[in-house]
């Protein structure tokens, strides 16, 4: 993983942790259900965005390096499986 991707992922995860804590507080405080659902959707979208960023980094680093070295078949299979998992959402 590139250092810039790692730092960006770390920051996004910290934001997600804050959002989850906020949702927990909303539930504890009996917030309006639609407001809680809206926040859950925001967290879901943020998780998906993070996953796509990590997937992109994986393609540009791990998979590209494996293909260049002639060892790409296993990484391509792994990539295909990861894409299928994301496509199920």
C-alpha cells in the first residue's frame, strides 16, 4: 500500500469511527429513526468509498507489480474475487 493511501485510509477510518459513535449516541438519545437511517447510509457510502480506494491502490501496486514480474495470475484471480464481493452490494 502506498504511504499516501495508507494515511488517507487511516484518516477516513477515524472519521468513520466518529460517525459510528455519533449514531450510537443518536440511538441512545432516541433520535428520529429517519435521521439514524440517514447517518447509517452515510457510513455505508463512506465504507464503500474507502473500499474502492483500497481496491484501486491494490490494482496499481500489488497487481501491477505481480503482472510485471510474470506472477500476475494469482493476483488477477484475487482481484476478480474482490471485485465480485464489492459488486454484490
